[in-house]
């Protein structure tokens, strides 16, 4: 088959209470696909930090890192630790 790159994969989750499970399930399914012979060449989470969405402003919280647009402060969300642990193992 053709090589696969998973891009812009994530979930808007302002309270960060669904993202960890989403990541675990998605990455597990991807690992099963790799084990079954799918040529997965890359995975790109959407997104590292919260970002400006043209139709929603800063309301959608996709980031593994929370971003405060007024102060520029950034803080790791718990899901960032989950992502780190999953890809490290």
C-alpha cells in the first residue's frame, strides 16, 4: 500500500477531560494498523498549543499546551503527559 501520514489529528477539549482517552485510542488503533502492515510514516497531533481559528477565535482548545492569548502564558495540559508517555513506549 501507499505510505500514510496522519495529519491534524486531535480533538477540541477545553477541560482536557476527553483528549487523553482520544489519544490513547487513536494511537492504539494506529499501532494495530502498523502491526498489520500499514506503512505509517508519521503522526502529527493537532496541535501543540491552542491556536486562533478564523471562525471561532481562541474558543476552541485543541492544544496539548494551554495558551493564554492575553498574557502569552503556556501550560502543559495533563493530556500532554499522556501523549509523551504513549509515544515514549
